C-alpha cells in the first residue's frame, strides 16, 4: 500500500487469478495461506478447464493460494499460485477510474457536472460483441476473440456469458458493442493526428475503433490497446497513475491490474447509474435500469493518444 491510500474496512475484493486443469469436468477447490479474515470462492471460467478465483479479505495483505483439482478415476492434482496482494482502495483513483476526474476534473473544464454530481457508467449486464472483420487479419480476429472474455471477466468479476459474433456485413446497430479497425489515414478519424483508438464509455451499443497503424506495432501493442479500449467500453475512464491499463501511456502488459479489478468490482457492486460516493464499500444503494439501452447520460467518446 502506498502513501495516500485509505483502505476500506472491508470486505476487500482483491484480484482475479486464473487456474487451469488439463482434464475437462474436473472440480477445483482452493485454500488461502496468510492473514486471517480472508475467503476464496471458485467459479468456472468461460473456457473449458479454466477457473476464476475470487478472493475477499478484511484488510490489505498477502496470501498464497493452494489449488486442488479432482476428477473421479484420476489422481488429485495440486498446485500453488504466486502471492496475491490486496489492492487497497484509493479515493483519487476511484474518482478518476469510475467518475472521469482525470480527463474531466471540474464542470467548467468538461461536461458541466462536478465529479461529486456524476454517476457510475458500468454496463447493467455483460455485453455482446460484433467484430467487423473487414479491417483485421485472421490472426488479429482470433486475438480479439480471445481478449474480449478475459477483459470482461476481470472487470465484472464473473465468467463471460456474452456472445461474440463476427463478419464483414454492414455495421450492426442492434445492441452489440462493435469492434472495428481503421488505418491512420482514414477520413473517419477527422483529424491529422489520429488517436491509437477510441471507444464510447459504458454504451450497451457502443463502438471500439482501433488505429491499425498504431495497433500493429507489435502483437503485444495490439492486445494492450484492445484491452485499454475495452476498459472504456465497459464503463471506465482514464487515470493518472502509470503502469495500469487505463493510464494514457503504454505499460507492456494486456491484463488489468489488481487496483483496476478491485475498483471495477466496487463500481459493479453499486450498479449502473449509482451516484458518486467516497465509501463504496459501505454503500447499500443499488441502481436499477429497466432497459438494456438505459444510459446515465449522453454517450461519451474517448480518444486515446497512447
């Protein structure tokens, strides 16, 4: 925990980690070795043989996770994960990540509302996706299809249950999040200095657009840029701290950090359209939206010059 971070009193959502077993149909049990007051829950992931471990704790700390996979007729398999650190609640990060306090710190500088007057933009349910394959190579399409479930599971805390469709048809306007790629000189960018990507924040029928010239610098850049834009599409904004996915600079990884995961799950615990709070762990308010297309306000398009 770094200076300036104030932990909630708990429970603490920490990190989603993946464990795998080589045998379909096996069950996995998990145990924690570390400070008391922590619990672990195991759920099946979106891909065969994958399990998501969801850990809560009363206060920041570190634990070692022991896994045991069992299946009738097979000998039990055991493994231990690396240490997992609790991501402490950070009010400044919370204000930026969930309520757009980095790009829009005040009403006069941005959209007409102060941070304290804003609401959460997390989606009311996991979205479906449509990959417009016309702009991508087959390898890039496969990379996108792999990355979508990973990002959704990390930022919602649940196995991916949405649909992923793809094709070269006309761009859909039917409630799916569209993912497409455009070259840097495409006139749709409407600027001489095209961003590396854009995304509508928390829009159930949103669009993620990747600048192909920027994304193709390397496979890791493509994967990381896609994760960053998916973070926006799932309802989250830019942040100032470096070395996290929603920072404005490259971080050299394609997974969200424990800090992002923990704050995202806190936002989901409040629900879409929940008013600003500085104590999400102690808030009982839950927002309810009747429509899949319901929005806390106008759609916000973020351009990312990474």
